[in-house]
C-alpha cells in the first residue's frame, strides 16, 4: 500500500493534566502516515486523485487550535477519526510529540494506528 505522509507539523493546542499546562497552548509536533493507493494520482497528475496534504495539515491545525484535551491520547483519537472520516485513506498512523514538557527528555508522546472499518 502506498503512503502520503507529513512529518514535523508543529501546532499549538491546549493540552495537559496539570493546572500549569492549562494556562496557555503548548507546542505539539505531529507526524502522520496515511495508507492509500496513489496509482490514479500518478497516472492523472491531478491533486483531486490523491490525499491533499495541504488540506490534511489545515484540518489538523483547525483541531489543534480549537481543542482542549487533558491527554494526548484523546487529541490523537479525535485527529485520527477526522482523517478517516474526511479523507479516503485506508489507515492512519498518527504520532504526537509534546517536546517542551520535561526538561530532561527530547519529547514525550503517543502513536495511534487506526484502520478504516
């Protein structure tokens, strides 16, 4: 299966369990891989025959901008569901890193894999 991917999408969202985390939006870094067949797009050279990563990034930004979750898991589920509901991918692998929360690590995060039913 072919893939469309976005790596290192930096967004800001209200996320966190602790009171100090709820005071301002925090940076999250998102990587996604969407499995789909790219043969038609390869033949037609038409963006309408593929997964438009500009639209995907925009929708993820919309969610991050309006979201208010305690857990990355909840944000990830919301994003993965949207990707499968609004785009024609067969599966999504979504990684969300929270890089600025612990001083002694590069990042903490989650990875969610969901398949179209």
